[in-house]
C-alpha cells in the first residue's frame, strides 16, 4: 500500500518556480490498481518519479508498505527502490542485450547467482508469455512484446508495487488491450498493487479500481471508478 501525504514538488526558484505538485494526498490500497489521470503537464510524471525515488518531493511524505521513503539515502534507498518496479512508455530496454539479459539485469544488481538468474528469468518470461523469445533482441520484437519484457524486468525482484508511466501510450488499441489484460491478470493472480499514470480515461475504465484526477498539480477528484462511472 502507498500513502502519499501532502506532497508538493517545486522546480526552480523565485519567479521561475514551477509548482508541479501542490499538496497531493493519495491512498493506494494493497492489491488494487490505482490510476492517476491527467493531461500533459498535470504533474503525473513528477508524482510517479517521487514514488520511485528518482525525485525527492519538496515537502510531504510517501509511505510504501509502512516505510517512509522520502528521507532514505544510500543502501536503504537502493533497497527500497528494489521493492518498487516500474514500466515505461518507451520500454527502456537495452538494445544490445537479449530479452533474457534485459530481464536478468536487475537480478544481477540484486546479487542473484547465475543459476538463480536463469531460473527466475525463465519464470518471468513464462509469466508474460515470452518463453520462446529469450534469445531475441528488442529490435526483433513488436511493441507489445517489448512492453511484456519491460513488465518481466520490473517484476524480477518481486516488488511490492508496480508503477506504470503511460505504459500503453505508444501501442495500438489492440496491443494496449492485451497489455492491460496482462496487468489485470497479474493483479488478480499475484495481488500485485499497481499505480499507473495515464492521460487516457479508457485505460482507467478498463482496469483501474480507483482513480485520482490531477489538474495543474492538484488532485481535483478521487474515488472508486465504479462510482465515477455512475455519475452522469
Ligand atoms: P511527459 O509529459 O510525458 O512527462 P515531457 O516531454 O513533458 O513528457 O517531459 C519529458 C522529461 O522532461 C521528463 O523527465 C520531465 O521531467 C522533463 N521536463 C519536463 N518539463 C521540463 C522543464 N520545464 N524543464 C526541465 N525538464 C522538464
Ligand atoms: P505530466 O507527466 O502530467 O505531463 P510533469 O510531471 O511532466 O507532468 O510536469 C508537471 C510540470 O512540471 C510541468 O509544468 C513541467 O514542465 C514541469 N516539470 C517537470 N519536470 C521538470 C523538471 N525536471 N524541471 C522543471 N520543470 C519540470
């Protein structure tokens, strides 16, 4: 579960300061898919980068599974990062490495030995339906397959939460649907908590249990998707 308490993020100083997040409060329950919906510039990427510890909020706190993460540094920070998986709009795969090597990469960093890596990579590729493509290179895969690799890599270290930054924005509608179904399946089968950001209401309606709407750095609405859908 993720709790975001009064988080603000200001870029720059003085007259040029940009308030990217303005006292944001969110609660992502364990085992749910939570969507943050907003237009370009609303602050979605900033929010997800704060949860992923790529960015520090200017104020406020973020708690992931009972651990306050914004004040961490050094080894504790690296350890906390491993508890959080992330997938990206443009997949961020290493083009000179095979699919198996891409998925094994975080495992290497976490200290898995060779045999453990091989076994875990096999499991992960099976989980995303790519067991036959282990030796292929990213350039040989379709967009949807690349995102499956991204998902396998993100789940390598058995994270508590998966963060998704516009993970289907570069995909066609049919491929988008298959990736959303995979995320939904992982949520249902493993109880994976997912925090995703998107500019598409369709994504929210398809898989999210809850949604927060972000406008100019502020949460203007938050609730269960079924309740929002019931409004005229
Ligand atoms: P998105 O809306 O998907 O975040 P952008 O093109 O706005 O994509 O941003 C891409 C990257 O550039 C992000 O990592 C963001 O932090 C950074 N960025 C966005 N706006 C600015 C800015 N005004 N100054 C510096 N970096 C920025
Ligand atoms: P979104 O992901 O919803 O498009 P962002 O979080 O990328 O929104 O951006 C929110 C605001 O913060 C925008 O005005 C953007 O230009 C600004 N911004 C984002 N990253 C940076 C950065 N690294 N430096 C300065 N301004 C930034």
